[in-house]
C-alpha cells in the first residue's frame, strides 16, 4: 500500500543551522522525505499552505507528569493517553512520562500500564520510555515528593524493576546517597540516563557522580543545593557544579515562575543553547482552567490550588507544580529571556533528543527523520501538530488566543 504524502508549502522552516524563509516540506508516511527552498514539484494527497508561518521540529518534553486533568501516577491507560493528547495540542510530539516517589506497589502499577498505553497511543505525543523521579532522593530536598517512601538506592529493587520494565529510560536520583554511584554505573551499562535530582550534594560529590555517568541535572534550581556553609567552610552545590562542568546538561522549567526571567537569562548565558533542555514538569492541571487540583495520583496526591499560571499549596506558601505547556516554554525563552527563536526551538527538540539518545530519528527537520513537526504563528502559538506524519491537532481557523 502506497504511503500517504503530506506537503507543506510557503513555510518558514527551522532547519538545522538555518531558517528557510519560503520552504517546502514533503512528508511520506511517517518520515520526512524532502526539505526544499521554494517550490517543490511533488504530488501529495494533502497540501497545506503555511502562509508564512513557522514550521519547527516537534517539541520533546523529557520531564512531564500530567495534563488535561490526568496524571501518570493515576495508573490508568486513559491517563497516559489523555496526557499525551493534551500536550500534543501544545506542540509536544514526544515525551517521557514521569513518576513521583511512591510505594513500590504503586510504582509497579504505573509501569505495568505503559506498554498497553504505548500500543494504543495514536493521537498524542509519542512515549520515549519512562522517567522515574525518586524514590532515591534526599529527605532535605523533597519538593513535592512524598516523604513516606523516600529511601536510599536498593540494588535488588532497582535491578529488578529494570529487568521487569526494560522501557525505563531515565532515573532521577540524589547522587550523595549511599549506593547511588553504583546505581549510576549500572544504569549507564543498561543504556539508562542517571540524572541528578532532589539533592543536597556538594560540588565534589557532583564531580564524582559525573564520572559515574550522571551527566544530566533534573529541573535546575528546583530542589537542589547551592552555596552552603558547613562547619564554617563554604561549599559549592549542584547549581554551581552545573555551571562549572561544561559537559553537564541541564533541564529548566521555563514557565517564568519556577525560574523568573533573570534566571532564565543566566542559565542561557552560562550553559548555552546546546546544553539546555526545556521541560514542562507539568502536573495534571496543565491545559486546564484555574482552580483546585491534585498533585500526584488521585488516590494519594496532594490538594493544590492553581492560580497565576502555577500550582500552589493551599496556604500559598510554596509552588506545588508546573502547569506549563511546551509552547509556553518557547514563548517565554523568546519573550522573557531574549533568546533567538531557532535556539529556543533547539532547546525543545534537538537538545532533549540528544540527551535521550534519539537523534537518529527525532529532534531536527531533515530527510530520513520522523515526521514530527509543529506549525507556529507569529505569536508562537501552535496552529498544527504532526506526529509521525499524522496531523493530530489543527487549531480552529478563527481561534483567538488569550
């Protein structure tokens, strides 16, 4: 059976290293076939006139918990599929579903759903494997994690989980915990990314962790150490290590609140666009109206209130989760951090693809890559999302954004 061809004309295409001002893109089946400047003489069953809009690589969110009223910790197939759908409407074409610290029983229930949901996921962002956040984290840097289940790495536990669920692709851990470095080495041998998170490590501990394969830092600035004083001596923390270690990649919640504009600009200035991935770290209220919500699973989660475009504890003493979507991250980096659009788009596509080791198929608009693209108007609002050649979302023609 002949594969369907989709041709996009009159587009400003964000291709590797350049923006093609009047480009044409031909997608055949699930792959990008041709990228051309100007007219392309090729027949296609579907022709879309971009009318000068931007066409960027599909956004890759490597740290996301939920959206559309659902959380992966709900442990249902519906939750997985609905989260994937809502984020696809905001330009996300791939994601790594992320867990929270929980009991092993609850964690295994969530993991057991993944393969079933992955097979049925035809209308939402593709899954790139599971990201486990916790339970091996510092009790002094919990953030929104459940303290009841926090513990040091248990070798028999994590080896058993990885053997049983081979689609685990990254694991966020506090590297200073007993057994964490051994775990990092084991993860590396299995092709799983060990990431530094929820940690009170000092620079020297991060340095040792980097040597053992911890080459990435989870949500920089959130739930981690900075300069501290111990017995009168000052120590650099994880944040300083992230800046000083050129080979370390970082991810940031660029919602403008977890990191306000000056910090967005600082991270960009020091690390540069090739070492930063933009993440939503979104909870279930992403894509939903303000009001009450639940952080984590419906059964064991924490009640929160969503206002001012962020989730807060009911007493408003702390943030309790992001409600960002990927397109908002892009707009914030351009409008609040003064980052050029091609570089901001790279931090949402090429860099996360590199971190997750999927650049052979994803992260750039090039012939042979997966046909994952997003069309954006001049205000950087999503007008169309295409996943594996399938247009899964198109904004209504007369839609007016807030």
